[in-house]
């Protein structure tokens, strides 16, 4: 007969759905209160740091010359801070471009770009030239006409005579002596 298929029985969760929903809402409320507290802490920290770095100005009772000197000092400090900000900004942009270049090199080295599988295709010389040079070549090119010709010196051919006469001439001691002399 057919084998029986058993379905795994899902285990019932230990926490009921209402209890789970209650816990989720509690967690979300706690997260919201923590987030608001963190925002307030950041604001307080900012105010404290500004109070340390930038003291309140005591302008009452200062002469006009003292006020002008104070303004000149503040302008010099602003210039120094702007130069530092510009330097830091240029360093950040340089580092960003370097990071982009390096990440591009890593991407290329990993070889994420897949090469397609190439198939062998028979192509005529005219079609290949058309593909390489584009529509410039409309005439078929005669490759043999452009090849260099090399003239060979013709070897001296021995006259071929009837083989029976040759065998008769070579037979006996005289014929063998002629062959020996010809070899030297």
C-alpha cells in the first residue's frame, strides 16, 4: 500500500498572543522613553560644552578701543577655525574618493562581472574584416595578391631515362664503382 506521510505537529508557543502583544507594547514604550531621554542628554551635553568653550562676554564698562581689539581677536579666532574646518573637509573628501577607488578595485578583483561563454563560430575573411573595420570595407580583399612572392632557384634535375637502361649500366663492377665515385 501507500506509505503514510506524517506531518510534524507544530509546537504551541509558550506565550499566548495577547501576552506577546502586551510585551511588545511595553518594549516599544520603554524604547521611546529611552530615546527621548537620550535626546535630552545630548542637548544638555551640547549646552555644557558650549558654556565651557565660549564664555559669556563682559562688554559693559569697556572702551571703544577695547571693543575693537576684542572684535579683531574674535575675527582671528574665526579665521583659524575656518582654516581647520576647510583642512578637515578636504581630508574627508580625499579619503572618500580613496575609499571609493579601493572599493571599486576590490569589486573588480573579486570578479563579480561574469564573462559569457563563448562559442566557436566560423567566419569568412570578408565577414571578419567587416566586423573589425565596420562598414568601411565593402570590397572583398584578395589576401593572396598582397603576399610577398619568393622565387626559388630551381634545382638541377637529372634526366630521367628508362629505368631498364639504368639497371643495365649499373650492373657489374663498373656500375658499382660509378655509384661509389658519384657518392664522393
